C-alpha cells in the first residue's frame, strides 16, 4: 500500500463529502477510492469513517487522524514546491478566494499585467461571500475590513483606503449639498448594510482630524450589501453614499459624481490577504502578493491625488 496516496485519498473523501466526489476530483474510480481507504483502515487497525447510505462522517479516530494528516500532506507539498521553485520557471495554479467587489475592482484589473510578468502561473479565482471564509482551502483569501478587524488568521496587510461621500450632479440639482455632517439628515442617503441584524448610526470623521467625529441617526432610503449596487444607485441620482475612493475616482474625474462634505469620510478600510497556516509560502504566492501590494497601493495613491481638488 502506498500510504501517502491513501492518506491523500482519505483527506479528499472528507473534503469532497463522499467517495464518488473524491474519485471525480482525483480522476480515479470510486472503487479505487473505497479500496484505498479500506487499506488504510486495515493498516491502522481502526475504522476512520462511519458509512451509511445517506451520509458519511468521521469516527473519533478518523477525526484525530485527519487532524494530523493535513499538516503532513501540506509539508510534503511544500517541500516539493520549494525544490521546484528553485529549479524551474515559476508556474502552477494559484487559488484565490475573493468577495465580489474585490474580485471585480481589485483582482480583475491586475490579471493582464500579472500574466504578462508570470505567464505560466494560472490564476484560479473563486468569487464568493463567506461570513467565515475557508482560508485553508485557498492559497490566499482577500478580505476587506475596517479598523475593528481582529480575526485569528495569518494575514498580510495590502493597503488602506478611505470611503468618501459622493453624489451625482443630477441628485444635487435644485438642492444644496450638505455643508456639515448633520446636513445629511435632510438628504436621501444610501448605505452599505452592516453585518448582523442591527442598523448602526452613520459615523463620520474628518480625514485630517480623525479625533473629530459625528454620529448620525440617518434613515437611509436604500440599504445594500453590495458595493456595486450602491455605486450604481448613486450614479443614477438616488442620493448620497460612501464609496471607496479608488472606485469613485474615475467617476469624479468624468463628472458623473461629485464629492460632498470634504474632508469628512465614512471610514478607512484595509485590504488583507489571508494565508493558510503554512510554514512555507510557495514562491508563486509570494510574487503575486508583492504584485498585488504594489499595484493596489499605486491605485489608491492615484485616486487620492485625483480627489485632492474634489
């Protein structure tokens, strides 16, 4: 019995949720998957899985074994990648998880430039929103968070951006723009829906004097959990919203949006790249992180410079 192969198959059965799914993922027959797991159980002298016609679950021994198997297999893969990175051109698949707004506005614009620099690295981007993203399943996971972010993950800070207040000229036509934060109480406001059930006050602070804050009990005409929806409604003249500066910058430059209440902002947000718990980072992940960091920081600086006169 090839014990390493059996360990890989056992792990994949759990990750894929069944023998047939593991077989498809590994391109082997379900019968071979079943035999390799059974051989592993025979070798260990214990049952690793509870099998019924409807579900598959780990035994207590199986859960303990899987916990030890995962880091062993990761170490083997990382040892292979380490040697390979020293002897061959950078290549392979880089698996990235990102929520929709970051995939659209951060990752997608970087693909062409990165592929030009590293043509043999294939980007496998999964776009999905998770309350608790499966960080261990990807080479890196992009997370946008405010100052309260304190997740127990290994994460590299990529950049920091500001959310500025903007509106379309069509919305402001015939009505005065707010001159102080309290003026928003008399305007149609559009807001990102906060996580959880509660609707929090809108907290603004001056970018030049962060200690100066204003908390407003505004009643938004729109709540949305999707930044592009908020941006589209703002461009359509629905009201005033807070948009990350680099997303707003091209619309400010074209005149489709104008900034209001400068220098008040609705917060600062940090882009993090979360990494699986590994001692060794593949070189392809490292070069992508460096590229991502440089390009996104340039984007934010350009946007801030363009907005100085807004």
